[in-house]
C-alpha cells in the first residue's frame, strides 16, 4: 500500500515538473520571438533612416548640377527616389522664403502675427517683445507719446512671475520664442511653419508661402515678388530638404536638413541644420 501511494505521489511530481518545464519553454519561445521582431524592426528603421540620409545628399548633389535645367525646383514638389530598395519622397523648399525673426523688421513680424490670427494690439505688443528678445528693438512703447529704455524690460517679465528677461541676441532655436513675454503655444504653432533661423532679413517674395506673401503685402513689400521673379538665380541658395523614407516592416522615417548650396563654398555646400529623425 505504501509503495503504491509513493508511486502515485512521484507520478504527480513528474507531471507538475513537465507542466513547469513546458511553461518555461513556452515563455522562452515567446520571448525569443519578441526579441527577433524587435531586432527586425530596429534593422528596418536603421536601413530606412540611412536611405533618408542618402536621399538628402542626393538632393544636395542635384542642386550642385552645373545645368540649372537639371536641378529640382525649390517649390515643395515631391520627387520619388529608390535607394537600396527603399522608396523615398524628397521635397525641396527655398528656406529664404521664410521669415527670420532674429533679423526681420518688427513691422514684418507684426504683419505675420496679424496674418496668422492675432488681433492688431496683441500682434504689435508681441512683435515688440520679440524685437527686444533678439535685440532688434532698442526701446519699448509704453503709452502714446512715451518710451521706456530696453534695460527696464525685465520688470515686465518679473511682473508676469518670470525670472528671466530678453537676452538681446539672435535666436538659437525657434523653441526659444516660447519664452517671449506674451507668446502662447497657439500663436507659436501658427507662426512657426513660416519661420527660419537662417534666412535673410528680407524673405524672398518669389518663394514665400501664401502666409508670408500676405505678411509682405501687409508691409507694402508684396510688389517685390514680381521683381524677384525676374532676377537671375542667386550664387548661394538656402534649401530646406525633407526626405520621407518608406522601408520594410512598415518602417517610415522622416529626415530634414537645411543646406546652403553654392559653387564658391568648400565642397559646394554647407549643412546648417540636420533635423532629428522621426519614426512614424
């Protein structure tokens, strides 16, 4: 009787051990499959990102073509490339068609704010604050007929509960505009697509988007578009290149770069900014 009970208990232990082993094997198998999928996705993302980088350099070399007729126009049109089996859409835009808040006149910045939905009073006040931030506005209007030195501006920031004031220097990033007194996330989101850190003080009216063109028109500068359109291509061009690459495993990577291109530059081009990758 004792032997029979001992045998039954041993059989039960063996069965539970087999169940435990099967469970461990199943977990290891599932974990291995997950790791393989993760590794595959990482490889796909890396290959797709490399294709996006290659497409950007392809666009740069295209702009260096000695024949202007062979260069892609800077009009935002999508050009499809196949790089290492990866499909990439490349768009080129004239960065000089955007407004540089560090060097543009306060009147142009104010016109942009009004064009994007700010009321006249808020637009004027914010344009002055931006001018003070970047150092292009030496004094601040207080009320009609009075002015206040720029070095007293931090008092406005202190009154708003802020512990900083305008640095009086060009912007390092567009995100910095979010620290300007009176700037809101909504206003910044509205004007940001029309801004640049690298463009000239006067945007190129011929390549300006409708919003920038309307702002130029609001300052009486819209008539320059026809004149600019008839001018020969400049020796240096400022190009924003956006590459969207579509790889395997549904990988989708967007890369961007801002490049100055010209025959007189070392190597023919200078990369001014290389946008962070984004995986969709």
